[in-house]
C-alpha cells in the first residue's frame, strides 16, 4: 500500500490570489500511529524572509544552504558553509518530549510523540534572520558551554562569513546597535530581552 503524503510548498500569488510561481515543495509521509509510520521531527524546520531589497531568503534544514530569489522567483545567490553535525543525545530527546507533551493535550488526546521519530544528528541550523544591514545570522545546533547556549554564524549581505558568537537568547532582531531575543526562564516562561550589539575588528 502506498503511504499517504502531505507537502509544504512555498508559492507566490498575485493580488487576486492567482498562483504565479512555486519556489520549493517538500513532501512528507503522513504519520499514522496505527501503521507505525512516523515523521522525522526535524523535517518541519524551514525558514524564509525578505531582505531590504525585496529578495526572498529561503532555507531547508537538510543542508547548510540559504538561497536568495528575486521577485520573479529566480535563484541568483546562495550561502553555503561546511559544518560538523551535532549528535542528538538522550537528554535532547527528553527535553523535546517534555516540550511536546504540553501540546499533546491540545491534540484531542493524541500523543504527538507517537507521530515523530528523532534523527541521529541535528540539522545544520535552527533558523536564520537578517539585521538592518542585511547581514545574515544563522543559529546553529552547535552548543556552547552554558545551558541553552548555541553558536550563531554571521554572513554579510554578499554571503561572506565574518563572525560567530555564542548566546543563550534566540535573537530575532538586530537594529541600530540593539538586539532583541527570546529566552526561557527557569519557570518555563518565554521572555523578550534587549541587548546592545556591535562588531569589533
């Protein structure tokens, strides 16, 4: 029997919601507890945003690559970097299961962990964002020495790697020398924190 599939597609529509073009389409086997079919829990990690010139920045978690498309959907640029895969530990799995348990109650009694399995290693990166200068910040899965610290790679608008730093906060905005990030405190609440941000040569 053919396993049912679902897909995620990045697509552009015009003002009347007519499809213009499709940039990427990713298929997944539909998880089913009755048949034992599961989905890789990391496969949903896909990121996209727009730079200051209206170009689309897009990345899938399978490779360390961030692609740039123009307004017509033409790929004209990509950022790529070698990386050392980070092993998924038992502690990582336990932490993810604890977080997922909070959502299981909202899924009409379905244990969400019955729908997913875990890869041996993490994807190349968690997410990325742009600052006010179109520098690209890529938050990896490479861990720092402190709890919940991860390394972030930084590329300029031309894709040249020029810095990396380790930080607990999941930064979302860097603008005018100020950075804003999200952190989780000991009680499990997510907080928005503000930091000063500057680069030294």
